[in-house]
C-alpha cells in the first residue's frame, strides 16, 4: 500500500508543534496524529483505532508519497507491515536538510501488535534550509494506553564552549597556591616585635597591598593581591593572625591561623574559594650571630564554587597544607651590608570528586607547588639630618615546580631584581619605596612592580 494515502488525511488536520494525548484502550486512539514541515517534506506520527494503523513517517512535500517510516515497519490493519523503507540520512537530505546528526529510529517490533506496542518513532538533528537554523526533530507514538503523539521541531541547544570543571578547579588551585605564597607573612621580624607597630603598603604592577600590626605575643596581618594572566583575572585576600611565646632572647614559638578568599574569572568560567589554615611556627636566631631561621607548618580546608560554563554552579570542598622554611644572615662588607637569604616552600591542595551540574563526573583534582627562592640583598645606610636612609638592591633566583593530577608537571626558573630605599624618620615613622623586575632569563614571562609603604611605631 501507499501510506501517502493514509497520511494525506493527516495533512488536512490541524498541525501541532508539541506532543498531545488521547485517552485510548491500547496503542491506539479513535484518531491521533499530526505533522509538520521537515525541510521541503512533511514529518508526522499517527494512530488510527478504526483501521488499527500506526506509523511515524516522512512524506513528500504534498504528503502524497511516503518516503520512509521509523524502522521501516509500521502497523497496517493491526499487523506489522514493511512496505515502506526506513528513514535514512539520504532521505532527509532529499528534503533539503543539511548537517544531519544523531538519527535514531524504532519501528514496529516483531512480536508486537497494534494493541500491545508501546513505542515507535524517530529523532534527529539537522539544519533547516528555510532559515539556516539547526533543530532537534522528534516524531513518535508512546504508550500502549493513553497514547501520546510527539511531533516537535525545537531549536538545537549548542553547548557553551568552555573548560570542564576539572580544568577550572586545577586553575583555581594553581592561582591560589601562588597567591598564598606571595602573601605569606614574614615571621623573622616577630623576634623584634617588642613594641606595637602598624604597617601599610601597596604594590602597583604586582597588584598587592598589605596591612600589618604586632604587639608583643599577638599579631595580625591582612594582605590582598590581584593579577591578570591572559584572559584570566584573579582577586585574592589573606588574613593571618598569631599568638606566640618567647622561648628566650633569640627564639619565639607560636600558633598561626589564616583565612583567605579568591575569585577567578576567565570567561565563560568563574571560580570562587574560601578557606583556612592553622598550625605552629618558630623563629630563632643563633646567639651572637645574625643567622636567623623561621619555619611554619599549616593545614586546613577549602570551600569552592565552580562554574565552568556560566550555566551552572557547583560547590566542592577540599583540603590543603603549607610548609615553609626561611633562613637569612648578615655579612658586613665595608660600607655595605650583605643579606643572603634562602626560602623553601610547598603548598598541596586537593578537592573531592563529585558530579557537576552538567551531569559530568568530576574526578579528584590535586595540585602541589614547590618553590625555592635564593638570593642576596645589598644594603647601604646613609645618615641624614632628618633620619637614616637605607638603599638596597637584591637579586634572587626563583625556581618553582607545579604538579597537577590533571595537567602533569611544569617547572621553571627565573631571576628577580629588586631596588629600593627606606627612610627611617625615627619617631615620625619610616617610608619605603621598592621596585622590581621579575623574569630575567626567560622569554615568555616578565613582571615589574613598584611598592610604597609607611610604618609608624608607638
């Protein structure tokens, strides 16, 4: 038979752009059907209880010739009929459609009858020649009882291009680890914190500023940094607080608590995190020597909000640790003072596995940043009528290695040149200005900065 004869009747019925239902005793209805344009053709689905016929079909433009049916089989007078071919990509292309994808179809199945069948239909994605837009098409009959005919053409949702959740987490961890080390408080000065002090400073190109206070056994420090790397923009704040006890004239030991917050934007992704770290520290100077050592070991947790595409936001928790040691000394060399220094640090961070808002499984992500800084500072002090002027210059080598469970291992070394001066005005405070160039010896990285600070002691 020619199904075109049957569907010609449907072509004269009201066309629907959405599924609709009719109460029926089986895979049937007194009459249930609809069709819509498919390029230059007509697609539809129908069930006729009177003639026990059912099909999901594709007809020519006038709906007089059947080009194909779902799965190549349909019901005719209650029995399975294979007189029409299945829907094919070539058939859809003959209707003027392009970019055809995800074609799936199911026809009448062996062993089924018109009364017992519960599904037949076909779906695909294609570009419509009439407007050049891509659509998702579905033509189906569902339900052995209360059968529903679905005849739809909806705009195809194009996924937003962007990184996966794991990539965003890895970037957040790397950015936070760098910022955490950049903003760590210098503990060596706590050996001499006999009087309260307040320090405020700002850094231009580096994008950092600090405020610090110390009074005997209790101290606190608030710092912030911001950076732009490629298309990514980050903002970071760290608050550190501690309490200590003096072991002797040349050593103190204490405990430290740190809170931080970071916001990173790299369209379309965004990530925010907050967390804490806590642990012990010690600062000591060799008696009758200028060799000074500081060490800290901190552990804590993070809470993060991850939005890889800007369409959904997930919350994931993590753990982290920080270990750092520094040593410095003083060597008098005639009119200048040399201060060799060395610091070693490691930050480790891990986030839990979860399923993101897009339904993708996100594995546990870990990042470890190792950093070594070695260099020497040269100081020259000049007495003036108003106070003491100290000129300084430093050259440091910074080596770092980042290990990521997602991105593998990356390492590099660079040089940093720092020039500055401090003008100590005694009771009137101290003014300091420092500039630096970072990236000596590298071709793909450089940074410059200018810092100014004013300290008041009381």
